[in-house]
C-alpha cells in the first residue's frame, strides 16, 4: 500500500472515530435534555401551585403552563376585581359578558350539579360567606340566618345566553369546587403539543400526571392523613389523570370541640361532619374535583352513589377514622396509619 493510501486510510479512521464520539455526545446531550426537570411554583387564587416537567421541550411547556395558569386565575378568582366571576357576582341581577373559558367552566359546574342532584352546587357562596369562610371571621349562624341564605343557593337559577351569564340578585358563584380540576385538564391537554417525557402538576393539593414516572408504569400518589397532615393514610397508583381530595382540614374552625369545615351541604346549609376526606381518582381532572366535593357532602351515601360512576376510584376517610375505598383501584393502606 502506498504512503498516500495509508495516510488516507488513517484519515478515514480518525473521521469515523470523531463521528462515533460525536454521535455518543449527541445521544448524551439528548438524553440529558429529556431527563432534565423543569420546575416552578407559586401562589395563584390563594392556592399553592407547582409544576414539574421532564423532557426536551420542558422549558417551553413549563412557560406555556404558567401563562395558562395566570390567564385562568385572572378569569376565575372570585376575589379579584378584574375577574369574570367577580363581575358576575357584583352585577347579580344583570347579564354579564364573559370569556369562553369562564362560560365553559360554568357550564361544566351546572352539569356536575345536575349529575349529583345538587350535592355539588356552584352557588354555595352565600353560605360560605355566612359561616365566615371568606373573611375568616368564623361564626355559627342562627337557624333563621341559614334558612335565609339557603334561598340564594340554587344552580338551576343560573342563566346562560350565548356568551352572557345571569344570576339573580343576592346569589353568588364560587367555583372553588371545580376550578382546580378544570385548570389541570387545560394544562395536561396543552402538554401533548410538546416533546416531554412526563409531568407532575399540583394545584392546591389536586394532582395531575402526564406520561409515565421515571421508575415503573404508575405514579404513586399519597392520600393525606386528615388529622396528621405530615403523614398519609395510604397510596393510590395511577398511570394518567388526576387525584382530587376534599378534606375538612383545608378550611375550618372549632367551637366547643366541634369542627366546622368549609364543605357545606347545599341542601341543609350546614358544614358536613360525617367524613374527614374524600379522594377521587379519574382520567378527567374536572370530574375528579367536582365529585370529590359532592361525595364529601354525601357522606356514607357516596358509597352506593359510586355505583353510578364505576369509572371513578374513590377513597373515603370517615369521621371515626375508618377507610373505605372502591374495589376498582390500586390502593395500599399505610400500615402505620392510626386515627
């Protein structure tokens, strides 16, 4: 072989070596990008929110998620003077034009109110205000006061015409029992447009997951102990969707040894005391959110009511500490759980 041919062969080998190393480097960078976590947290609508996304497009997906969060919070925060919900409530007795998202979530709230025979009711606000859950000036109202405010609670009196919403004077809307789930569904849907491996979203304690966890095929979600908040009663395992929990430990006050929580029965006007928490597992986060509220209000009746919604997973912690969970879920009780 001539010196020229030998030299050429060496150059080819060197070139191949560089290409091989470059390919390995590219694969390393790609795998690094895909496994990198992008994280952000904050407070919106007086609720703690955190978003975790892993993947190549994680940063862009995270930025869009947060933009959507801020946009929806501006629409739905009943305490913000610029929100659609505030305008509807402050202009009760008049038609109010709202954004499409506001219209959509109100329609969904009415739908779940009908589905649950009114155990979930988005017009519960007058009763929450009466008991002091808005201004934190907690009080036990008289029976006459409760009856008076109960007359203002009736989801069937909400009217919708095109992009306009009407509620009678004295009535107010509170979407706290459905807004977290609605927002989660919007965010999880937006993630489909990006090249990401997985995501874990927490909006005020409601969890939404996307993709598969790093280890295993299912996400492990802890159900909080309603009386020992740094502990848990057990684990549920899901591969998609959401876990929503309504609990009497979120907003409450105690008088004469009795706990009064913000989860009020729209039929009686009084806080529910039969259960401590209800968790709903569903592929649809909006459904999970609304029905966790409804099932909490139902109490023990929720067990038989669940038979209408066997696509749902349910975990109920009763006031005596006993746990019931639906047979269609993977639930592992914490062996150290004691009430």
